[in-house]
């Protein structure tokens, strides 16, 4: 286990991040971690050893095979649609159908369900809750998606989860908000391929209430975020198999642009408690 605070030394200094790094084997020593992040008493955790190196190699060979179906994205490709891609469509069948197909691809790639593995490893952090995707009419949301970042891609400009809730509450999130407490939610991802240059997650010393990005259009990831060069932040470059789980709903963050020869592959999404408080819902 390492450190409880990290200086925001990358671009200046203000409030330190409250962050811990530990092995999945020690998850039982961090029982309240999810609630601490949801209630902003902690900024995030890095949990090492979610997947084994040989499991990751097997999965990457499958995901990176040109015959494996993928969806185009600004930074490269996705396997598994994002809920946000539903847009203003009144029903989510396209998303739920795509989820069913993506879950088959994940299982074939890893040889097991990657979400079940993640849930098994971090269950102690969730304070006795079940870990599961939300369901609509008996059909699961995608608990996590595969994000494949092309060499030289622009990363993801600075953003914060609460702004997407505000953008999607009358569209893609209409059903989700009837089952899940989406506010100050968690962002998570497990790195499968770590880029050699760029692609770090920067977590800023800036909260949703301090800057709501009003008038600051997202436009499918094309946002100009140069004003963030003056905001102190901490960079994270987790290794393959490592999970980052943090307060992405309430803390500004971004994924830095990738170097010209670097690829990045992650499995990730978002998490928040169900409205009845019994389940920690995961979706992407
Ligand atoms: O590395 C990733 O998958 C992106 C994480 C992120 O920015 C988010 O979940 O909001």
C-alpha cells in the first residue's frame, strides 16, 4: 500500500489529492473506499492486479484483431456503445442490443466476463453492496466498454461527469436516472495497453462547483481545454491490469493526447449506487 496524499506538483501546488494505491489482494483493508469517493472524502484509488498479464495478452490479441467488430470514435474505436451515443433516441434498444454483442466479444477475448472479475476483486470496497449493471426490461446495461486509442490521437479534453449528467438527463440517461443515483458518480478504467508516450489521466485540483464549464461545448470530444494548463493536477499512468477508480463525477480530469507511436486500450465506465442503495451500478 502506498501514500494517502499526492502533491499536485505537475503544474503548481494547491490542495493535495487524497489517493491510495494498493493490490487487489488487500482490498479487504479498504472497505469504505467507494463511499469515501462518493462523499468526496477521498479522490480516488489505484488497485493493482485486476487482470493477469497473460489474460491481458489474450484479450488484446482478440480486441486488436481487425476482424473484431468495432465502433468508430474520435480517439480511435470502441467495443461496446457508450450510453451517450443513444443521444435523443426515445428507446435504448440499439444500445442494449450492442451491449449483448459486446459482452460476447469480451467473454471470448478474456475467456471470462471481465466485469465479473473486476467485481470479485473490488467487492470489499463497495461497503456490502452488490456490484452489477442497471437493467432495463430485464436487459443489462454495458458495465464497462473497451476503449481503443489510436497512436497520436487527441486523448479526451478536460471534463467532469456531472456535466454529462446535465447534458443527458432528458435523453440518453432518462431511464438510468430512474434506477441509479447519478450525481457525483465514479469514473473507472482498467488499463490493458499502457501508452509509451502520453495518454496519462490528469486529475485536476478543480471541482464541478468551482467551474461548471458553462458555454464550454463538448462536441464529441473536440473541446478546447487550454485554460487547464494553469490548473494544478496530478498525472496517473497506471500499468496493465491496474484499476483507477476516482471521483470523476465531481472532479475535473482529462486523458492527455497520445504520442505518435503509442496505443492505449482500457476497459472502463462509470459507477454509482442504485436508488435503493443496495447495489453499486456500473455502466458505460
Ligand atoms: O481512460 C479512460 O477510459 C477515460 C476515463 C475518463 O475520462 C472518464 O471515465 O471520465
